[in-house]
């Protein structure tokens, strides 16, 4: 999963690495913007990687 210069989230995250990478980016953003601390979570369909 490459970085999206527009800041939008991808519709699917096919690998565990992609999912962890996005979760970490969201947690860093929450911490940086002081909007919830260093926490984030994703919900994805196991088979497709589609963000729910």
C-alpha cells in the first residue's frame, strides 16, 4: 500500500502489513492532532480486505 498523497484511505487493504501500516498512521495522526492519543483501530473483511 503506497502513501496516498490526497490523504484518503484505500478501499481495500489486502495484506496484514497494509492493515497494520494504516492503523499505525491513524494512531500517529491521533497523537499528533491530540484527538484521542496514540490509538486507532480498523475493521476489515477478512477475505477481501475491504474496510467496513
